[in-house]
């Protein structure tokens, strides 16, 4: 047993096998690396230690000529990933606020209005445009500006038009059109609005798919070499 193994066995007699191995590995480190201003010496290439067996220089793993393109591609993909997270959170927040608005209005529905019920679409469409679409589209325009800035930074050729398709339709709330707007239908209204905004084919997913397409389009505008 070496001196280091003896020390470990003395001070850590009950240490688990994994911890034992880590401790020995720790003690096997060059003690000079722990002293201020001292770093372990890096082996230099000499005649006795060639870069490769045949003495030739090892080629770089990445073509230096493509570094600029790879940096640009990484920047665009980072925007795309950030957008996916941002828009999903934004739509989720708008959904929660809109559900609160729905609950507030449902709580105020009179007995008479429950007998002659308006459709949920008729009641909610205007509020949906004001409280969901307008703030969401404001966020999308900010993301469009970011894309334009990326294109300008990398001096891409041609006239680029990176714009999200925005639907200002008056029929977004048709998903609740057949549901009467009254307290007994609260659960059905909630479920339909959640599907509209956060479902597999909902608003958040739609704009995530658009962001992926725009990022791909932007990347394809820049030559790889």
C-alpha cells in the first residue's frame, strides 16, 4: 500500500468504495498545483514527443474558414431556443390572466342571462383581441427586430423579410362558440381556451413553429464558407 493509500485508509476507514477511489485520485494530484501562482506544467511538444506518430502536425477539428459561419449559426439557434421559451411563457401568462377575466365575468352572469345565454365566443372575442392578441403581437414585433438585427450584424445579402404571420381574425374564439356563457359551463370554457392557446396546435406552438422556420431561413441566407 502506498503512503497516500495508507493516509486514506487511516482517516477514512469506512469510506464507500466510490469515495475511496475519488480520495486516492485527489491525493494523486500534483501537490504543486495547490500552491499560489503555480499551475501544473503542460507537456510541450519536443523532438522526443512529436505531435503525431509520423511527426506531422495534427489538423484542426474545425475548418477555420467556417468559424464565422458557425458563430452566426449558433447565434441564430440561440435566438430560436430563447424564443421558444419566451413565447411559451408569454402565452401561458396571458392564458392565466384571460382565465381570470373569464371567471370574473362568469361570476357576474345574472339569473336572467343564464336563461337567455349568449355564446362564449360572442362574449369573449373582443376581450381576447385586446388582452391576448395585442400584447402577444407586441412581443412578436420585438422578436422580429431581434432577427433583423442579427441579419444586419452579419451583413446578409438581399432583401430579408423575417416577419411572423399574425392572425387578426374575429373568429379566434370560435372554439367556444357553441358553449353558452354561464357558470355551469365554466370547465368547458376553460378547457377550450387552454387548447386554443397552449394546445398541440395552439397559439404558442404555432409561433414556435414559425420561429423555427424563420431561423432556418436566416441561416440559409448566409453561405457556409
